[in-house]
């Protein structure tokens, strides 16, 4: 199954979602979700952002991929090109957070502080963020590596 994760940027803040559902229930995360079989990663990202936030995304910038235990793939995007008003989401509360808050909070999904600065740097090359988790859900390995041309879509 493939997923999307999008970080919307407004000034120096990033839109974060306090997840009410698993996975990552009770943690702040970007917005996104499953890519439907008929969708490209960009289409899935736009749909998920609209469903979870009420915002219509214009341009998206591909920033890399998160590999979870070498199986699941999450396409990571950023955008500062969106319109609309935030809505209440069944997924959880939405709030604009500073990057420093994201880096320092213990309430953020644990892998995000490891890559958020690289993802938000629109001029750096996209990367693969390889995260491995143990049986109890604890992250036991994180590696950042270049995103080869073969992994681009």
C-alpha cells in the first residue's frame, strides 16, 4: 500500500494534524493518507489534503519517500500554494506549528524531526527516509539516502 504525506507551509509555520486515529494516534503529523489504485501520488495527496483540511492545493513539490520497514512507501510533498479555509476534520485537530516546535515536541510522530528540515528545504535533492520499527512500534533504525532516479514517479 502506498501513502502520501504533505507538509503545507504558511510563512514559517507548517500545518500539522493531531491524529485521532491509528496509526500515530495522539501524535502530531503532516496530512495525507492512502493513494487509491486509480490515483497518482500527486492526485492522492491533493485529495487527502482536501478531505482532511478543506484546502485546495495548487502546485506540489516532491520531497522524497519514507520507507517503513522496507515495505510501505509514503510519498512526501510540500506546498505553499493552497486556497480555502481550514475545516474541522474527523482525522483530528489542525494547527500551524513552527519548525522549532516540531523539532522539540515529544508529541510529534518520532521520525518527523529527523527529516523535516531536509523536506522543507525545497532546493535540496529528494531523499529516501528509511525507518525500521520493532514489534512494540519503537523506531530502531533511521537512515537518509539519496532518492535514485528509479524511485521517482
